[in-house]
C-alpha cells in the first residue's frame, strides 16, 4: 500500500475511534504512533512518541495555555466573574429580554479575561442559569444563549484558539489578540440583536426584570473596577509590549488571586479547587495538542497534507471560492470534532494554501476562530452544549441544540461580513508596529 | 467491598495525590513567572533560569494531573454514538477502546523511562539553570502509571459487562 | 549482504528545524537534491524542514534512534551531552563562521570525542561569531548590567561573565520577546538580524567578535542507515558530504553579509568595540574558559588534556584566519584584513 493509502486508513480509523468514544487526544496519539511505526519502523516510532510527549509537555510556547486558564479559574473563584454579571444585570435587567442580553454582555466581559469557550460557558452557565430560571425565562433560550455566547471566549482576547493558531503559523499572538477585538464586539452585538428579535417576536420568552435606580447601577459598577484593572494590566501589558503572553497569563492569574484574597473571597479550599480545575482543563488541552503533534508527524510522512494542499491550491476557481471551500471544510469538521483539535490538525495543511493565495494571516486566524465557534455549538459534537447540559441536566440535549440555531445564523452572518470586510479584523493590528 | 471497588478507591486516592504534585507544578509556573517579571521590570534583576523552571514545572503539572483528569472524564470525547448502541455492544466497544488506551499508556510509561535513562547517561541538562532533565522524564513516566491502572480497572469493568447475563 | 539490493531506491529522511526560507534550510534541500542526482536516483532523501518531523531539541536523539536518517542542529540544543565538543563554543575570538567551521571540523578529526560514537558524524560547521544584538546600545561592559540576553547553554556562561542574565528563549519566540521587552537582546550572529527579522525590533548590534563564541552545528546520520548504504553509493555520498562541508562554511559567511545589510537598512546601529573595551571584555570572559577547564577536570579529564584542546583550538583559529585572509574570503566580522 502507498503511504497515502495508509494515511487515509489512519484518518478513518481515528474518526472511528472518536465515534467509539476514545478521548480525541488519545485516539490521535495512538493512531499517529501506529501509523508512524507502520510507515517507518517501530523503534523510531517509539522514540518519537517519548520525545513528542516530553517536548510538548515542557514546551515554553505552550505554557501560555495553563497560565490563562489559571487566570480564568482564579477570576471565577475570586468572585470577579459573578460581579461582572451582576453589573450587567443591574444596568440591563429592565429591558425585555434584558437578562438574556445581560448574559450575552457578561459573557463578552468574561471572555475578556478567559480564553476558553467551555470555561466561559461553564462559568456563565453557573451564574446566569439560576437567575434566568428565577425570572421565568424560557429555558431553551437561556441555555442556547449561554452555550453560544460562551464562544465569545475564543474571539475576544485572550483566546486559547488564537494562541495555538499563532504558534502553528508563527504569527504574533499579540496582534492576533488585538485582531479579535472588533469582530468580538460585532459578534456580541449580533447576539444581542438576535436575542432582541427573538423576544420581540415572542414576549413570553423573556419577561423584563426589576428596574434599578442610578445609584444601584453605579454602586454595582464599582464592583467590577478590579476586573477592569486586571484586564487592563494583563491585556494592556500584552498590547503595550510589557509581557510575553505567558507572562501576561501569570500576572493575570496572580492578580486575580490577589483580588480574591483582598476581597476575602478566597480561602485555601477555594484557592486549591480553582487551581485544580484550571490544571485539569490545561491538561485536557495540552494532551489534545500533543496527540495532534504525534498524529501530525504521521501525516507528514504520508505526504497527504502536501497532496491535499496541492489539490485545493490548484482548484481552477477564484481565491474567494477556495476560501469558501476551506471554511466549509472547517464547518463540516466542526460538526464532529473539537475545534482546538481540528485547528491543530488542519492548519499546517491548509495554511500554505492561505499563504499562496495571499490571504492575510491574521484575518484568516479570526475567520478560523469564527468557524471554530460554530463547531463548539453544532450537533452532534458541540462541546459547549455538553458543558451546559452538565450544568442543567434537566434540559434535553435537543432543546439546547434547538436554542443555538438563531445564534448559529448570527455567527454565519458575521463570518460572511468578515470575508467581505476583512478590515474589521486587520485594522487594529495594523496600528501596532 | 469487592476487589473492583477497592481497586477503584486505590486509583482515586493515588490520582488525587498525584494531582497535588501537579498543582504545585502549576503554581510554581505562575509564581516564578511573576517573580521574574517583577524582578526584571522593577529591579533589573531577572530570575536566572526562569524559563527552564517554567518548562520543567509544566511537564510535572500536566503529567501528574492526567490520571485525575481521566477519572473525572475531562478529556474531550464523543458520546452521542455509543449511547445509541445496545448495552452489550457498548460494553464490547468500550473494551476495545480501553485496550487501545491501556496499550498506548503502557508504551508511554516504558518509553519515557527509557528517555529518562537516555537523558541520564547523556548528562543532559536544561539550558540556563543546568537542571538535570532525567528526573522529569522519569516523572512523566511515573505519572502515567495511575492512568494505566484506571484503564485496567475500567477494562475489567467493561469485560464484566460483556460477559454478564 | 547489504539490506539494499542493487537497483532498489534507498529512501532517507533529512530533518532540519530551520524554517524553509532560511539559508540553512535551502542548502540542506540542495544537498538532498545533489545526492539524488549524483546517485542517479538510487538514493531519495525526503527533506522535512521547519521542525515538521523533529523540533530542534529532538533532532540529535532522532538521528540516534532513526526517526530521521540525517539531521542538522547545534550542540546547545542538548546541553550537557557534548561536553568535549563544547570546548569549541568558548569565547575564543572566532573571527568568522568560515574560520569557525574549519576549526570545529579539525577539532573533531583530531580528537574524535567519544560523545559522537552513537551516530555517523557527516561533518560539522559553526555559526558566525555571536554578537550582542540588543534594544539598548552596548558600548562598554557596564551597559550589559541588568540586561536579559537570549543565550542557551555554553554561550550563556559567556553572557553571565559579561554581566548580563542569559535566558534560553526558544529561537522562534525571540522576536516577540525582544519586541515586548521580555528579553533585552540576543547573542547570535549578524545573519539572524535577517533570518529571524530581529532588525525590526532591535536598535543596536555590538560586533563583539573579539570575544565571539560560536554555536557548533553538526550534520549527522543514523549509524545503521549509513552502514546499510551499498559501497558504491557510500563513495558518492561521502564525496557529496565533502563538498558540502565547504559549501556550508561559505554559506554561513555569505548570509552574515545579508544580515548586516538588512540591519543597516532597518537603521540598526553597528557598534564596534574600542581597543580598551576589547581588553576588558576579554578579561571578563577569561573565567568562562577557566571554569570550563575546572568542570572538565571534575568530570575526570586530565587538566593537560583539556588545555591541549584549547591550545589546539587557538592554534587552528590562527591558522585558518591567515588562510582566509590569504584566500581573500571576506567576512563582516574579524580583523580589518578580512573585511570587504
Ligand atoms: Na477571551
Ligand atoms: Na460541533
């Protein structure tokens, strides 16, 4: 059999193992190892396995992931995220669907300190779902909103997906973060409009909340001052060139810790629990990356990526159509695969085409994030939907999936806007030298 | 209490101990980076070997929490398909997947131990702080042992589900 | 009987961590093509650049265990593994990469350190002398105080002796790290100002070749893969290796010019050390050499032996410096006679 055929069999077996419930990280590593052993020799494959694991686990560029995840879990444990939500609620609760709009905005706010969609969804789900239930908000709307708005976590900086993308294509992570700001705001706006339209069409979905006085509004706002400072320090520090991404994450985590201690929100137990929670999430992400690296080494010696890239690159169609094909491939892939794993596996394959066609690296990163956001909420594999299901076990899965469809439409519209107006992504980074 | 239950409790306890080791690694990453940044920005006194320490602490952090993350089902996996299968078929599928996972992690334990010996015989050290690398490769190997134990437990469990009337 | 029967195509893999557009990668690709051409297609080398098969720290191990058949890296990616060869990375004032390359090959051939016994060493080469490439101007020794400079392993010792703090930042992160002020500079040759685009983020380069230390690179092959080559192929292969040993030395020299030109275009100020400063810098780095001797003695080598290596290196540097001047090969570093 030719290396290409072996490679195709490898991909099919990997998808099969995914389907049969093997954790995606292990399935990629396992198939990658077996494939490499078959195409090269078992001895080298075994050595490469050990090298890959040790090198990825001790990779300095990857250390940014555990640091930002830790910042997110400390921010949650320190009550920073709850206060962000409370402030949004105080300002917007009186609106029809105001609580849902507040949730979208709170997600956007939390997204500004947390780089992961599932962490954003989990955090906001824990805070917002009980509140929405209390006020008789429609549960399909509520869960769908949080699952979808949680995806803002990877578009509004910091973003684990953009970090991984930046490492894979050797692009400045700082610039990628800045590129995510305007599209992130646009998408937040699109989600707000979606909620408003839904509630306007069917008022029973979301009864208005109590009105608050100006002094209540202002008092609640003082509660998020330290969150704003933390954001300015970590992201501003990145923006102004004080820190590397890893350092920004560590300073952010340290800052959240100090806020928690200062407000007496953290005791030893909460502190350790938050640390462990972050550690487990970081472990999951780094295992996926390592699995993808092992699988990638197998793919590299099958020559498939190069052939596939040649094929798509040689399609006799307009570059924008090629981009359309690429986006569609990601969209389909997102049905079945975790967005992060999908990106790690495919970017090295598709990135040369993107370069070849002279698309902007940073713009493409933002597009990839938008498509990845669709992937985490679309059935059958929608990680965010599972996270919400974990928080609200009484809501049937199909209801949550039904709830996300209007938001999926909003995501698609924003993606199309970005394809035709790339400046939304590229303008801000162009200001940074 | 049956053997399987005892085995499970043992796995939980050892995973939880290992998780504490991992947590210390993660916190060390954060603290050393903060000290390095503050030292370098405010006092012109960076920490020699800060990057080495972050890298090696990360290897400890990630490998030592792997067992606990597995027990808690934190590794992303696809569920929708297997839940559609009849119980017996599902037990067979689980057994096969668990055998692959177990085999994979046995290889990891074995080869990281070998990598550790290779680092030791070659006297390889980290690039600035000159910390020997071999204990960390041995550490990743050791941290993968409870993962194997968890797979063995789940495998026995799955096989029992296959043969059960 | 050889495993490769006559007429059958021998397939090899060459792993390189340098990104595809760099000079160090292009020449490796040429080498692969040349071997294929000269063996009339009987040897085909799949070239895997940019770390797509092995990242830099994994390359040596990858060659030894056969993940790659051939690989290219420098010895500081595996600190501690090549203690004898590291002698060549002391601040011995290499004037150019061409001289350095000749010297490190002579050193290997003279002493055949047993640390290389597990691979077939094809040839060695050295980077150009490392300079202080920094955001702030470094005109005198005191200017290095409080700066963090990227310099892994043996080169870090020199940086420490000069008064700065060494850091082993991964090469791909250095650009961003300098831009963000995470580190203040990097201890690498002129060439990197272009290859890694450092000229966009630094303001100064102190051409301190007088304490210039080098990174010692190697092109090595898996023992088994080499042993399995049929005799006639081996002869052709050795011949191509011999030619590329010299071509690599010249390649380093040429790309250093590109780096310096690019730096000037980007407005980087090139600082030449004054004679008084050269004396002070040399004095400051003397302990690095003494420390190395002491460490090796502690490891069980005799002092006479270690000093013998150093004497040999210094003699060969002198010899090849004269030779380069005689041959009229120009370099952007080194004594005036070597400059264009
Ligand atoms: Na974010
Ligand atoms: Na999906």
